[in-house]
């Protein structure tokens, strides 16, 4: 059994058996693991990850400006 990699934030763990980007895509319901293995290319995975990253950034910025 692989031990989870430690994160920069104490108590947070990274995915131990899957690339971080792929783990994010699956956990955010952008794709299933089967989709990533059979349907999407690596470029598709990066594009989906960019969507999540930009959406999360914009959400944080918009929360900062709410009263």
C-alpha cells in the first residue's frame, strides 16, 4: 500500500496512486477515470483542468468583493 504524499498544508494529503490533475478531474466530476483512459487525450485533460482552475480562481476573487 502506498502512503499518501504530504502536502504543503499540514494535514492535507495528495493523491497517492493517480496524477494530481487526473484526481482533480475525477473528484470535480469533469470526467470518470474510464473517460480519461479511453476518451480524452492528455491535451483534453489539461483543458478540463484549466476550466476548473479558472473557475475556482474567479470564485475566490468574486467572494473577496462581496460585502
